[in-house]
C-alpha cells in the first residue's frame, strides 16, 4: 500500500512540475470604435518565470458577442457572433516575442458593448491563457452630441424670444 501511495505522490509531483503558470495581456483591452471602423490590438502570452520566456502557442478567438443583459462577458441572453463585428488573429500562433496582433473590424455594426475572448491554446488543444476584450460602439459621437445640444439650445432661444 505504501508503494502505491508513494507512486501516486511521485506522479502528482511530476505533473505539477510540467504545468507552468502563464500571464496573458491584451493591449488595449478596452477600446471605443465607430460603427464602421478597423483597429488592431495585441495579445501576448508568457510563462510566469520572470515574464522573459515567450511561448509559441496557437491563438483562438471565442465567445464574440454583443451585450444585452449588462453582465460582464458573454452570457445566456447576449447576441453571439453579432453581424457587423469581427475579430480575427493576424497569425495562427504567437511569434518569437510571444505576441500576436488581433484585427477588430466593424461594418455597419449596431451601437452597444461587445465582448470577445482570445485564448492561447497548446497543440494538444488545452487553453493555457485567456483574455477578454471590450469594444464600445457609442450611440452618439462627440460631434453628434454637440449638434443635438446646439439644436436644443437654438430651439429654446427661439421659443423664448417669441414671447
């Protein structure tokens, strides 16, 4: 019985030594885009050993959605794979620096809050790092909001000057 227990402990220690923790970043993770726009963000994944050893891993995009219920990330009632919003990695895997560019594109997209998840995946298919990005497509632009306020002020001025 002791031999079996010692063998199990040795196997567990060996497995723990193989697994290394990772750190992922998405720069910038929160951006604002127009209804028709294109931007690029950078996804990087490193081992935690001093953040110096980059990892050559596959890059997957999952859970693209438009927020409906106000909770963070993609959940039940959110609109999955919304029309007009796309997220595509530039390369299949991270480069020598452990990073990959991600292209975000909106084409006649609805206004609102969008989420997307970028995963670092090993050859065996295990996710070793993940980041969720946020894209806001505002209802009014600064110029549009200024025009609305100018129109409201003009209306009030004309209404008061007629008295």
